[in-house]
C-alpha cells in the first residue's frame, strides 16, 4: 500500500545543530476535524521516561478534544497508539513484541488504526523495519509532530492508506496543547525540549532535537493554572534542566532564575528532572538552599566513576569534580537526598574502572540509582567503540552495583525512622488496597493506613519502620 505521506527520519539532519531561531507554534484544531473522533475510542501505551508520559497526556488531550474517548479495552478501540522509547534496545524490543501481539486485533477490526509515535520513529533503522516488516502499522509519527496528529487522522479517516511522517529538524516549541493529566494533584511541566550534550552512548539528542526552552511566562502561567486547579506538586521536565534558558537570544534568564520565580508561586511542591552535573551552578545551589517549595531531593546522573570512561562518554566532568559538587549541594541543603543514573559495561570499562564507580557510589552517598547495562544505539559514537567485556561480566557488574545501591537505598530510608514526615498521598498502595501510599519531600515512598479522603492531600505521618524500598508509617493528623 502506498502511503499518503512518506517522510522518513534522517540521522544526519538529526545530528545537525544551528543557531537558527526556534519557532513557537500555537496549537489549534482545524474546524473540519472538530468531530473526527465522535463515537470512537482510543488506547495509548507509554514507554520510557517522564517526557513520554507528559507527551502522552498531550496526545490524550488532543484526541479527546476531537471527540475520542479513552478505553483500556483494546478490542473496543478504534485507534491504538504506542508512544515509544529508544533509550535502550530492550525498550525497543518490547514495542516490536507489542506490534506483533496487536496484529490480530486488525484482523478482528479492519477499521482499527495502529500508530507508533515517540522516540523510536525518530531512528532511521526503526522506520525501515516498520515499513518492511510491520505492515499492520497505519501511522508513524515522531516527537516533533504530536501537534499534527489530527491532520494525520483526517488523512487516514475512511481510507486505506498509511501516514509516515517523522521530522528530523531541530524542533519547535508548541504551546497551548491540551492535556488530560493522569494525576489530579501531581503534574509534569515541560520547561525545555531536546538535548545538545551528545553523550556518546545516548540517542536522545537525535530523537528529541536541539535544546529549546519554553518562554518563562508560559511556564509560570501553566503553573498558576495548575495551582488554581488544586495541584499540589509539579515536576519540571527537561533532558538537561540546568541548561534551561541558554538558548534565549533576547534575554538572560537561567534555570536558577526560573526556580526563583517558581519559588514565589503558591504551588506547594516543586521537583525537577534531569540535571546534568556540568551545568549545576552555584546560583542554582543557592536558590535550592532557600528551600520553601523546592524539594530536598536531587536526581543527578553520574553514569560512571572512572575518569577515563567519563571522558569517553563525553560527560565533561571528573569523578573528583562530581564529588565536590555533591559536597557543595549537601552543605547548602542539609539532609538532601541524592539519586543517580549509572551505566555499567560501557565499551572499554575494565574492572578497575568499575571499582571507581563503586567507590564513587559510596562517597557520594546516593540513596538510590537507576542502573543499566550499556546498550549500543545505532548512529551514536559509542555504538562503534570496541567492546571486549563479555555480557556475563557486565551482568555480574550490574548485580554487584545493585547490591551496594540497595544497601544505600535502605540506609537512606532508615534515617527517617521515628520521625514525622509530610506525605503527599497518591492513592492506594499497589499491593494492598487498605493502605495509602505517597512521597515525602525527600522522595521517600511511605505506606500508611488511611481512607480515600486523604488522596491528594499532604498528611503528617510518623515513620515506624524503614524497609529497602519504602517506609511504613502511622497517620498523625490531617494537615489540610
Ligand atoms: N545504554 C544504557 N543506558 C543508557 N542511558 C542512556 N543511554 C543509554 C544506553 N545507550 C541511561 C543513562 C541515562 C538514563 C536515562 O538512561 O544512564 O541517564
Ligand atoms: Fe542523553 Fe547526555 Fe542528553 Fe542526558 S545529557 S539526554 S544522557 S545526551
């Protein structure tokens, strides 16, 4: 079948960075599409990071604005979207597995539209594979053109055709996208898009485009709106939030300045992710030290403790400078909880390099870490590096690292035993419907017996017992 649109991604274009100004697009729905989804249902599956979760909320917002209703039941769905992640091979394999599984639904319902969006389509190899093998897919779109979904659905409506449109240019900033937010009390707020770091292992600069910051006023307006709607917590999102504002050509306005302005709003809790150590400025530490609604929790990916590997990764800091930074943060924010990301088995990593990582984990005192085995991503420099370490050895290193990380996770929890903490209640615990769970300012998961009326509220809890992954507490009194 000949596609109506066939616009494939290009790695070379995706790698390009220019000083060209980014445009800000105001989203709107064409009158002709206002009722396109009336009476129809959609399902969406989200893979990967918070950026994708936030994008899914926007996709849902757009679809519901044109009449679609959400369903979890795929057999009743007219449109199934997979919002995909490209960060590691196993994330991608899951999606290809899903596409195979969903094929039979197209047999039962020939009108069903199957769409693949997000980071995977931004890769040349993936689009080729979909076109060659996964004929059941009707729509392929990337991270830069979520706002055009309506246009694509109009083309596909009632016709036997395909749309494959992936843009590899540097990306725009799209404002006024509607959103159906998953939580009624916690919200994602994008502050910037893209990444210009080009860590040698990472596909994100190719899939998410150039670093581009949202206008501060748009961010502050969104936060004000969330406050009015009763939201209790926001998480500011960006691949490298510390470089927020560096792309502004008309003003000097940094992440530290944005946080200062957000500190003055009445949103009760503010978090942010992800930080790059190389851009973590003293100004930023200074704002964070003033606390207020800025939570004492920082996720600061280190990736490796070996200077040799950090250099090969293009991380632009050393083990020593990272530890000095951690020291400054801890001094300025007493009791702060710090977590990290670590990759083991990067090409060329020796036992000595790995021991440097273990040493750094101990000295930094991380209270949690996301740990991964290096996964070569097609088109990135590290995918071409010679790699002599056997997979079994890499798996053993990961296990050794995880033992240490888990010990430190537990001691991070133990320091709250016997204390009173403020917990923003998310809902009932996944494992026990009598028990509520939520997070403390330090991002510690707390379980406490209580009723549904406490969901979305911040309550005082007395911590009785620390476990490895969570804390058990007792309700003291309702703070609201
Ligand atoms: N292989 C393994 N882990 C990776 N990450 C990013 N790219 C890769 C890769 N190719 C990890 C990094 C990053 C986190 C989001 O995912 O640790 O911080
Ligand atoms: Fe990937 Fe590095 Fe950018 Fe993070 S900072 S998204 S690891 S390239």
